[in-house]
C-alpha cells in the first residue's frame, strides 16, 4: 500500500471538509428580508436573487457547491434573518422551509380585481388566475360566466404558499366555498326559493349597503320585502356598479346622482325589477347569512342616518322616507361631499 498517497488523500479531504465547515458557519445575511424563488428558477437565478442580500456571495456559492444545491432547488418565499449563516440559509432552502403567505380576499367587484389583488401575494400572475377561474367555471357549469362565478370566492384571510399556480388557487377557494355553503344554508335557500346565485347576488347588495354587520339582516329584509311586493329594489350600489362597468372602475363615487341612477344596465335596479344577473361584489358570509336569516320587519324604505354613522333609518311611510333622504342630502352638502 502507498501510505504517502493515502496520507495525502486524507489530508486533502480534511482540508476540504474544514473549509466547508468554516464557509457554512460564516454569518452572511445582511438584514431581515425575503427571498422569492420561482417554480422555474435555476441555480443562476437563485444566486442572482441573493445578490445584495449577502455580505459574501462567494462563500455562499462555495458552500452551496459542496451541498449540490443546484439539483435541490425548491420554489418558495423564504425568510432571511440578519446574521444568518450560510449553513442555516442553505438548509432552509434545500428543505423547502418556506413562509406561508396570508392572502386576504376582499369584497372585490369582479374576478379581474380579485386576480389583480391575489397576484400580489402568490407566484401566479393576474392573467393566469383569470384563466384558471374561467376554465374551472366552464368545466363546472357551461352557464357559469366570469360574473356569476364570483359566488365561489368567499372574502376571508387564507394561508397559501407563494409558489401557487392559478389552478391551485382556484382549487383551494372552491374547497373553502364547499366548507361554508353547508346543507343548512342550502336548505334555507331552498325554503326561500332562492338559488345560491340569487342568495349571493342579494348578499352582495346588502354588503355594499350595510357596513355594520349587526344591521345587515335588517337591510336584507327590506329588499326581500320589496321583492315580495314586486317593487324595484332601487339599490344605489347596483347603479354605481352599472355605471362603473360602462365607464371604468377607477371612478371614485362618493355620492349617487341621477346620472348614475339612469345608467342603462341589467345591473341597475333603478331601471329593472328583480335581482341583478350576478353579484356586484364578493360578499362576506355575514351578508349571506343576513339574506338567509333576515330580521323580520315590514319596512320597504331605508336611508343613511347622519346621526348614526354607518346605520340607517327605516320606514314604511314614503313621505317620512323623503324627509330622511333630504336630511341626509343636506348632511352631505354640509360635509362638502360631492
């Protein structure tokens, strides 16, 4: 046996292992932050993403080489902690210990607004998300449209991982809908002779009219009373939605004028009887439950009450309703709201 070669080999391994140990133990992360690794990212892209986040890129690269990181890349959103070592960072990346993303679904008016908001939190862009929603809707029911499919996206805060595709986003949201659209709620809708679409459509109007959860059941009953009497709903939010559909959602409307009420549209309940063809926003489940379990009363008129911000005055007397409306109009003028 050639003992000289054996000794040289052992020495080389020892030096390599020692260097690897010291490179791994080196504190390297500059400051707290996040690293985003795309699903299609290669080794070079990951290294480029780390530029500016580490004090010594060479030491990280050398250590990553010893762990064959190039073949072990996992997509995700990873938390970087100031002073973190190369070893700690690389173990996190190799094991895929990524951060969850809190994704808040709000009362968006359309799936396009929904997609734009969601795309800021996950890897999929807005176009991919819209396509996933539309494709799913076509498979679910040929009659579903980009408007009516809105009922399946319930506002709430959900936990996702950043490398989520459009299809995976939709899949999870449908699962969440199935959890909340229970047999009990479905039975209540049937007893009212309402389809789920009708429930969510009316709930969307209640959502936009009543900012106070405790008043939503009372507002819901007003609209149900109007439907029962074959009256137009005359809901201001529907005329605003109709106007924005035609003129753009970038319009900020603080006060409803006759021009808004006159907008020709199936969504404008000042122009047509019955419910709009689809929700005017993604309603919270509190508004859905308000429709399914409304507060029983006979009122068919209500108007914002300036003496109780966020609440309304209810009546069955049209003359009294006009007085309430005039009081509110003067309050708006005094506040300079146009």
